[in-house]
C-alpha cells in the first residue's frame, strides 16, 4: 500500500484518496483551533501561498486528542480557519492520530517515517514532509514553526 491508496474525508464530507496529490510535495499536519500552537496556521498558509505554484500542498487534519483543543464540528473548524487565518489549503475531517482509532493515514505516516521514528504524535501541529513520490522525507516536531522548514520544502521542489 502507498500513501496514494489511502482514503480521507474532506472537511466538507467528500471522500477522496490521496492519489489526487500524486506528484506534489505534501506537508501533512494535525491541527487544532484552541492550542497555543494554533498561530502556526498563519505560517502554514504562508508556505502554501509561497510554494503552491511550485508543487507544494499543505494538508490539515484537525484532531481533538490533545487536551480537547479541537472541540468544534467540521463546519466550525472550517469557519475558524477561514475567518482567523485565511486558510485556503485543503482541510480534512477531524481524525485520531494516536490510539486504537488512529486514522489509517497516521498509521501509515508513523510506520513509514525515516529513522524508525514510529512513536506517537506528540501534540498538535506535528508535521510530515512528503516528497513527490509519496515517500516521507522528514518528520517535524510540533513546536517547529512552519517558516523554519522552508529550506526542506525548497530542497524537494
């Protein structure tokens, strides 16, 4: 199974596979609207705007597993992201990234991370940088600001 075989649900409820993003560099992030790291939405949007034309797509996956910091519905999350940060990158339905109900995407990401870093996601805004072939290039910690990974993104584009 490859990354592109995985099915995800958009924030508006549409089922799709990640095959839609084949050939793109992906930055996959678990997000939350009521976290001290929530301002990273701005940095993620800035990266998306800066590199979208070169082939970057940021994919946001809301998650309520960390101190209940994403309690809203998909509609509320989408409205918050638009109103507060002008998010235009693809957002998806709320998922679990750890535990028995871990979404298959995050099972795949944690299992296939370089350097055997298969441990649980530590917090909101943990990031996975994926190359154009669907290979995980790097796992990036939650506290690393989006602008700090611009060079890593440029190296893949």
